[in-house]
């Protein structure tokens, strides 16, 4: 009999996270780099990272492909990556890519991430840095730009032959030509390109462009590409889905842009949204924030000549018979009470049964599921509306989810969704809904907070609803109120003076610039192991560590002045006794008294707690015996006469 803790995982393998199971099955990511090989991409220019070295935009793009694949080794080892060059006269004579359109060349066929192929590409990049003309000699550009329709057709064929059907397939398009057919206003080229792109989208492939701007002129996507690249969401009235500006000129900028597209966006759930009786639309839910963790490890078995992954499974065994029990025969119950024998259970014939008093109560899997879900199917039901002021900050007890309309499930979902959102924003209302996002979850009451499309601090915010789980009464606890001393105006002004000096530029915090040091260190070790490289822990840089030299240079004198004012403030030495304590408020010794005892060699007459309070107020260590604490205080007094 499983314990009560096991009730939450009684049928994990049967748990249907999403109604759309095909979307849930897309566990692997497939990326095909489509890199332009035109003359402008092959043109040599100074390398900003290496002195006296020439580089090209094609080399920058290949370097970005290497960095993405190295990253995938540790965060997505089962993902696939391929590289296709276009606008080049080189052809695949045989093997993968031999049947694709003229002017395209498959340099790296689609395959699961592996170290040898990455090392080969890395070797090509090193050779190209030593011989800047290598890329133009091996991959010469064509006389004219190939039709974009042929490019998308070749991408479709490569992905069709090399990508799993259930994978998330994407094309990273990299080019610096904002008008490939300058002077040729041929609508047939645009129509052909849009038609083949729609074929790509219908095959489950999305195209994500990365445009490289020229040194003297930004990339103007409106010359050609906005008329070609359309949204992959059917029914979207906003056909222009490209950001206002996408311009990349250096490898660091290109990688920074690709980090946002490194992991494909996957919906947590795809469920119906019932607005009223008979009025239902489709929605998808996304998690806007989550904790990044180390990848899960696997067990392997050594077969001598190779290592095989161990396939684990859970079985239930009857302790008395020592025999395996079918999962369908497992019941759930609590450990209190005597064991219920078969004759103690009385069937009533209408779906219920009773157990005699003093005997344990057992539940079947279906009964546990019914108790948890209240026999509800996954979905969201609108219950009503409230004023925006009814939603307070304390209601955010969990991370909210973001829901967006799904036109593929119910036609007209997008338009109905937008009408509801705009009406709620106009009237200043929030929605109150009952939500069940997956089959084995418990229903909850949630608030729908509308968000209009806009831009905040450089970030584009899409239009949609934040699904905020509302707390129950026993989920909210009153915060303990403790008495404290307020700093004076002089002390506050002194703190403002150095805080303003240390404020971030543009008043924004870019999280991608400060990776988790523990994860970064872990990934660096895995990457070195995968590529058989030596890992030097001393070379690892933690970007989260404060730059003490810069802080001292910018605000050192101001911080010292603030510390001086703080030490002179008598309220800083006061200790507030917690409520309920029988002891009277104990005011710790001041610096003048400690210094007086130090000068008269009577420092040891202070109590240990008084010494620790003094050391703590000076940000000094509190460990050690009384003699060590006295020595530490003496050293501080000597340094601060």
C-alpha cells in the first residue's frame, strides 16, 4: 500500500500535461543555420576581437553556430543542428544535400549534437583566421542572389530528411543583404517566397531572422524582408512580426540575440477557455519565469565495449507473496486503523462502498483522481469580473502564468481574446476564473490580469492575460511587526549620495549579462570534458562578484562618510528585544565605552554578547572564543583611532 506522499505521483506516466499531446511530444530542438555567402558576407574587414586579423561576416556567423552548438552540448545534448550555405557555387555532389536547389550547399548535415563535428567546424574557423581568403576560395559566391523561394524549399527538404517529425524545427536565417533583388520589382519572386515559407510553416518549421547591419548603414528590413517573412500564427492580422530593429555587427551581438532564441518557446498547456455557455475559445499558457537548474543525470551500464543507458521503471511488489503487482490493482490509503479485510467491505451497487468502523479506508486510482480534480476536465471558466483595485500585491503567492489565444484550436479565438482584453483594460477590470490546467492537478481560483502590448525598459511586452493563482485564507500569514529605529534625514541623504553613484546604467538590469555562477561553472566543466580540453578553475570568471575597485573609485569617500555618520548615531547600537521576552531591552555598549575599556585594559570585562554586538555592527567576524573576540576588537580600534 503506497503512503500518502505517493498520492501525488500515483500516475505520473499517465499525467497529460497538455491537451495537445503532439505539442507536448516536441522534446527535441532542431536548428538549421541558413547563412548567406554573398560577396558582402565574404568581404574582409578588421576583427574587433583579434589584433592584426581579418574576418568576414560569414566567419562571424559560423563562429556563432559553433558557440550555439557548444552550448547545446550541455543544455540540449539530444538536439540537432545543421548548417546550410546559400548564394554559393559550391554543390553537394553526393550524400545529404545533393538534391537541394542550385546555389545552396549543406556544410553540416542535420544530426544530433556531437563533439567531432563541432571540432571540425572549429578547425575551419581557425584556418580561416590564419588564411582570410579560405572561405571565399572554398565557398565562392554566386553572381546573383538565388530566389528566396528556392532557399526556403532547400531548407524544407533538409529538415524533412534529417529532422524528427516530433521535434521543434527552426531555421536561423543570417544575412546582411536588406535588398537582394535591388532594381528587380518582380512580384512573382515575393509570391514564390511567401508560398514556400507558408509550406515551411505548415510543416511545423519557424524562421527566425538575424540581420547583420553594415558599418555605415543599419539594416533596413522594410526594403524586402517584411514582405516575405510572415507570422507563423494563422489568423494573425499583424503580418509584420519582425521587431523594429534587428542589426548585428559583432559575434557578441549575434550570440546575445541568439540566446533569446536558444530554447524554443513551449506551451505549458493548451486548453479551452469558456467565456459563457456555448462560447469557448482556445488558449495556450506559458511560464514567464522559472528556475534554471542543472540537467538531470542518467544511469549507464558498462557492457565492456560500450556504455548503454539504463532504462529505469517502477514496480510494486506484494511483501507477503513477494510477487509483482499490477498497477491497476494498487489501492491508496492511510496507515491509521486496522487492515480492511475483504469481508469488511460492503458494496452498495451504485459506485460507492463502505468500510466498518475502525478499519482502513482505501481508494482506487480513479477515486483519487476524482477527489483531486472534482471530476472536472482541463480548462478555464470565466466566473465574473472585479475592479482592478481588488487585486493586491499579497495575492501573488505563486508565479503567474501568461495565456495567449490559440487560433488553431478554435477559429476566431484571437479576435474574441483581443476584444475581451481591450474591454477589460478600458473598464479597469480583472477577471475571476476557475482554472484546471492539467488532468491530475487540482482546480483553483485565479485572477486574469490584462496586459496591453507595449514596450517597457527596452523590452517588448505582448498582449495577453496574466493568470494569477489566488490564495486561500490559510495561505496568507500576517507578517511579524517588529519595532525598529528610523534613520535620520542626514543619514538617509548620505546613503543616497553613494547609492546614486552605483546605480546601473540606463536603470536596467540585463539578466543575460550575469549568468548563474554555479551553473556556469558546472557547464564549463562539462564542455571541457566533452571536447577533451583542460579546465582551469582559476580562469573561470564570476560576473556576479562586486567590482570592489570600481566601487571604491566611484563612491569610496562617500561610503566612509556614511559609515562615520552611522557610527555616531546612537540608535544604531540599540537592540530591540523580541516580543514575549521577559528580558528588558538591552542597549549594547557604545564605541566610546568599548574604547575606554580598551585603553584601561579592561576589555575582557565585557560580556561575550556585548562583544559580538559590537563586532556585528562593524561587519566583523563573530566566531571564536572571548579572547579572540577581544583581539579582533583591539585590532579594529587600532585601525580606527
